C-alpha cells in the first residue's frame, strides 16, 4: 500500500456535506408522562397516527389479533389493546421519563 492510499484510508477529516443533522446532535427534551398523556389524547381526537413496527413473538401477535377481533374494529381493535397496554405500562414506570 502506498503512502497516498494509506493516508486516504485513515483520513479522519469529515467529507463536506456529510454530517449528522443538528436535530440529531441536540439532546432530547425531557417531558413528564402527564404531558405525553395530554399529547396522546389530543392526537386521538385529531386522528394523527404513526406506524411503529415492533418485533414480537408470533404467538403474542396471534393473541393480540384474536383479542382485537373480539373488541371489534369500530371500537379500536388491536390498536386499542396495544394503546392501553403501553399507557398502563408507562403509568407504572414514570421513572422512565425522568
């Protein structure tokens, strides 16, 4: 390996135009769980939703789907079950937001 190739391989100066966005570098704001609950209720009223994929065991997925069918699509189904489960979990663990 020539000196030129070696210097190119170990050059640590950043390439212009390639950097982390400023938003990524800033620390996240700390909010209390109550403020998240208020945001959640507002989003439910305005139907603002996002898709979040989570890997779970196939049996657990099947259980959520079966229970969601029992709840019914018009009442929220699987989404209602997941929302209630996550909300209850966060209520039990407020230290996650400190």
